[in-house]
């Protein structure tokens, strides 16, 4: 969660309510500097609150527990015996993360994990885990087992000489070790591998021919001289109403890359986990984002490298682990439970100041005390560019730009993002203040102040030290850190960017892979934050690890503003819902879609299509009150909105049950239940209702599971019709649906239709994700495969 856990929010709310009215007033009007000092005073007298926070941290343990490691390894062994190698792999990774450094058991975890990797065909990674097992003191008596595994991997990778050398070592061990000589199964395996080796030496595999056309097209890119990571087709502008924003300096075509930016800071969202009660063990087999992605670069994990100090942080490589430790994790490691309790925004704020370095943090905090009354709203000090003597001078006047007028993805630019200090509710500002101060007090109490202030080397800070000062009063330097962190927590409400990833739904082992975007991390992108919101944006944002790419999703003429959707989109929500959600950004949306719906009274597409229909005659129901009336005057029947909403909720529950049946392999029952849901829905939902399309999509998924490709395609085409009505023919949603249809047609050998669908999907997805994206690569592979089929098959289809 972005904010602290509910119990801490509740305690701070009660403390706020109990404050003396005069103190509440002071706190509400306080600058960031004064808020931190008031927060320090409050927590010094309210020791009970700090003790309660420590207690809450016990619910999110991040220490290494050898008992947990043994339990996870045993669970992994059970899954392995049943042939569930993917599940075993994840459980062995959990076991590895709980083993203390130097533990003799850690080598067994790596060796077990290497066995799962071999079965899954990840030979290179298997070899890495075998090397880890050996380096962590894998027992000599078990070594022949992993050497056999190593030889098998090398054979599979075609490294014949290396495999020969390993088999030679094994043979010499067998000759010397009478105990091993009695292990007939190993001897049999050894002889089998020798036979395989001789066969491979006699008949080397032919080199694969590179397929033409699989490599994506390279994108034309010319860097902007004044905005780092931006295309030369953009310029930075400023206006009293729009603030800082980006404008097209030339005509832009759909699919054109406009901005490529690496996050200044990002923090992985831990994902859903069952809340623990006091005293309850945190061991479960559920895999969350924290288990599935690298905590530094956000790459998907296969065999994670654990942090040496905690069980929480996991990395894709030792390099990532070392860089994270040097840059920030040496400070964060012992505070893992507190950071999980205080939420992602506090974690991002801490990591931001650690990455920026104390010298830069203190310089900008000191600058913010320069007495400028408009500092909390730095844009108010700037003249619009049109008033500037020249463009360069105008750019230099915009907050966040350096002395040469260049806007970079830097801490200075991040610091200048608006915190909206006066617009946040006093209660929210109070919660953020106490959370930040509590975190800084813990930094001081754990002896981590020198690391935060960059006063010691990473090697010196391997363990938290005993605190040299009392924890009653924060040092002046940590008060500066707390002030910067409070600024960042408040900035995040308006400037946090969710990094999303397309995640597979279900087991992911079917011929048709269904994916949906999932929030993976929260980040600061200083340049991306320049884009203003529109409910009908002209750009699309995609992510690769911690890097964001913004592309034009439609033509943008010269002089038009470049706009991004902050979440509420005209195709997904009614104007009232959008305006409510956008209130957190402290502006009223006046985009074209909102103006049309608010001023001209035009009903939104969402309202018309996602409407109820009359249970008697199927005409559209209308009305804004609790009672809805049939639009067909001849029918004139009415129905309660509450009753129809209840039926909709029941229907959604039934659909969920049908999908659960599919997950456990009961496809026939799932079909029956979904067809019944479809019949019920037809009695009270508009034929264009998004849920009608979702049911068609689910039916397509079930039929694809059964290999009934024609049925699957028939249902998916109906889903695509509804998706196109709601989102438009060139929307990203349309691209994802066409991608699924291409998979179904490909598997069903409907060659000509598959090729035309691939072309449509490619055209849409390349606009939103670029020609190098994984989905485009997969579409091109399907196209190449179909093109290689014999001519007579192509003619028949």
C-alpha cells in the first residue's frame, strides 16, 4: 500500500483529534520545516505511539529465520516430487532468502533449486546455482549428484569438452569411492551421459538459420537539447493555468517515441499478502511481487540472489545486489519491517534522499528556506515563456531547470515538483509528518545516521550499530533529511508514477496467454511528471524494467500540448467518477471529454454502453434516481437501481466461480456456468455492456484450453466487437484482444485469417509499445512460422 497500515493511520487520527485546538491550528498552517519540528516534539512526549509502531512491525517480519528456510525447503521438496517444478523453484528461492550467510544449509537450497531449473530447461541458470552450491560448501558426499547435473546441463548447452571434463572427474571419484560405486542409479546416469556425449560428438547439431524479419525495426530518435530523455519534437512551456508542460514543436505521428526516461527512484510494491495477527508465523507458499521481481531493476526473477542481511530483498544477479547495497540497501536492510508498515510512499521518500546524497539534499532544503513566500508554489514565481526575452531565458526561469536552462531527470528537478503543502488535509499532513519523523528516529536509534549522511563506506555499514545519542531528539542533519522526506511523501500524491507490467493470468501454461497490467512499483520520473492529464490522452506509456517510454497514440499537430492519462479515462469511467478520483491531484479536469459531458450534457459512452436494460422488453433503462424507467414508452416498466446492481454483483460472483473451476481443470463445468451467466445477463444488461464482452472472452479462454479453436475464435470475435465499441479501434485494449485472437487462429491453423489478425495487432501494439516489445516479437515469430508452411496448406486456408 502507498500509505501506512490501517492501525497506524487510526492511531495518528486519534492523536490528531486529541490535540489541543491551538496546536492543531499551528500544525495545519506549518511549513515543512516547522511540521518536522512539531512532529519531533509530539513523538518525544507520545512514547506509546512509537511503541505501538514497533509492535505493528512484528506483523511484517523481514529477518532471516532458519526454521522458515527448512520449512520452505521441505515444501519445495514435496512440490518437486510431484513434478511441480515451477512451484518448487519459488519455494526453494524463499528458503534461500531465509538462510543466514555462512549457513551449511544454504548450499543445499541452491543445489535443490538447480535441480528444478534443470527440469524447466534453464540450463545456464542451473549452472549458476550449482556454482553457488559449491561456493557455499556443498557436502563432498553429495557432490557427485550435482556434478552429474552439471554435466547434463553442459551437454544440453552443447559445451561438449566441459561436459567431458566433468564426466572424467566423476569417473575418477567413482573409482576411488567405494561407497559411490554402490550407488547403481548414479553409475547408470553416468553411463547414459557418456553415451549422449559420444552421440553429440559424432552428430553435431546444425547451426540454426537466423529468421529474417524477426528483429524489430529500430526507432528514429533525436535527443532534445533542453529536456533530458525527450525527443527534439517537444519543447518545455509554462503558463499560469497549465504550469510546466510539454508541447509539440513539430507535427508528431502515432507510434513516435517522445520521451525515454529512467526512474530517478523506484520501489517495488510488495503485493498482496495475508495480514498477520500478533504471534502468527509469516510462512506461506504464496508468491507476491516481492518474490517475482528484482528489487532493484524490476526484471522478472528466475533464481533470485538473496540479500545477505534480510529475507525480504531479492535480486536478479549479484551485480544488482551489490549496487543496491552500495546505493541504499545498506541503510534500508535492518528497517525492512518498518518500511513495509509505513507504506511505499515513505519508502520512496527515504530511497530518494539516499540516492540524492545528503550534500544535495541539504543544499536544496537550505535553498527552500531562502524566505521566498511563493516557494511552496515555485511556478508562481515564473513568467510565462511568451513574456521572456528569448526562449533560453524563459527555460532558465522554469523551476527544476539548471543554470543553462536544461531540464534534467535529476534530484533538483524532482525537488521542484509541487508538494501542494497547503492543499493536503491537515490530518493527512499530520500522518505523513509523524511517519517520516518516526522513520528518522529509527535511523538514528539503529546507528544508521552516518550512512544516511554519506559519512562512511558501504563496507563499514554492514551491521546497524548501537546508538550513540538518545533517541529523544533528532540531530539537526536528520531533521533536514526528515524535511526533504516529508516534501517527497506529499509530492508523491500528485507525482507518483505506477510502473506497470503485463502479468499472466492463471497458470500460464496454455496455448493462449491472457495478460493484464499490474502495478509493479512506485517511482519518481521528473521529466514524465511534466505531462499534464487528459481523460482522452494523446500518448501511451510503457515500461521496461525501471525505464518509461512515452509514445504518441494519435497524431499531435505542432503547437498542441502532449497529454498523459493519470488513470481516470473517458472509456472506463463516467465524468463524475473521473472528477472524484482526480481531486487527489488538486485540479479540476477541463479536458475535452470532461467539458463535453459537463457543459453540453452529452452522456458519456460509458453511461450509455454500460447501462441496464429492461428485464421485460430489453430496451435501455434510464433515470438518475433510485428508480429506473424503461425507455420504451409502450412498455413503461420500472425497476430499482439497487435491485439491478445486486443482480450485477451476483453475476460477477458466478463468473468468478466459473473461472475458479477452469483453474482446477474443470473446463466443462466452467462452460456450463458461463453460458448460464450469459443467459442471465441478457435479461438485464445492455448487449454492449463491458461484462458481456468479458464473458465472451472467458468462454474463448475455456474453449482454447480444450483445443476447440474455432469455438474460441467465435467467442473472442464477439468480445472484440464490444472492446472496440468501448475503447476504440486503435486502443491498447483492442491490441491485446487481437493478440489473443492471433494466438487462437495460429493454433487452429486458420492461416490467412491469422496473418491478417497478426498484421492488425502488430499495427496497434507497435504504436503503444514500440517495435521491439515482447508482444511484437511474438507476433513476428508466429508470422514467420506461418509463412514457412508448405504452399498447398497456405492455399487451403
